[in-house]
């Protein structure tokens, strides 16, 4: 099955927080499928891990900061393991067609639904890859994907 997970879903598979368990349970329920992993995902997921560490480090005492670094490193190691085990399939995609599709999606949906550009791009990439299932933790992205006739599992 061709499955596209947005970056928010992948981040929940890699990090430890209250919502992570729900994402991992859903992923296991689906049989731990292989998920597309574009350079777009690589940027967003790695940046999300680092951004999370930045925000946590700012809100914690200096004594708790080493825990932040350990969790950051653990999340990055889990990402590497997912890629090495081929649970995340690294694929490249010429973004010209998905960007054009994202522009069309914006015209059709953004004024009514408030979708962000990155949401449009993820849905356009999923369509370009002929995905059969779209996994997300974002309500607006889920509504957009459904409007474009993708089968959606949303943990929002």
C-alpha cells in the first residue's frame, strides 16, 4: 500500500510525548507500513526535533537541560533507525508538478479552510505519489486531503 504520512505524524512516531503513543498504536495497527519520506519530510522532521529541543531548553532549569539533549539525540537515532529499516522510504520527487498542484489546491480550498502552504504541499505530494492513504495529525490538512479524495487517518 502506498502511504503518505505528513511530517507531524512522523514526528509523533519519533518523539516521546502524550500524543506519540496514539500515533505509534495506529502505525502498528496498520502493520508498520513503509511510509514515503521526501527531502521535504527530512527537513521538517529534523527541524521539528531540533525546534522542540530549543523550546524545551528555554523552559527548563539548567539541571534538566541534559535530558533535552538526550531526547533530541534519541529522536534523531529513531529517525535513522526508521530509515535504515526502510520503514521510511527515501524518495525524491520533482516538486514542479506538486507546487503547481498546491497552487490549484490553494485556489480551491484555502479561503474556506485556512490551509497553510505546507499543508497544500504535503497533500499535493501525496497525490503526485498516488498515495492510497494519508496519515496526519492536522485537522485542516485532513480536511484538505479528504476533499481531494484521499483516504485519511487523522489523529488531530
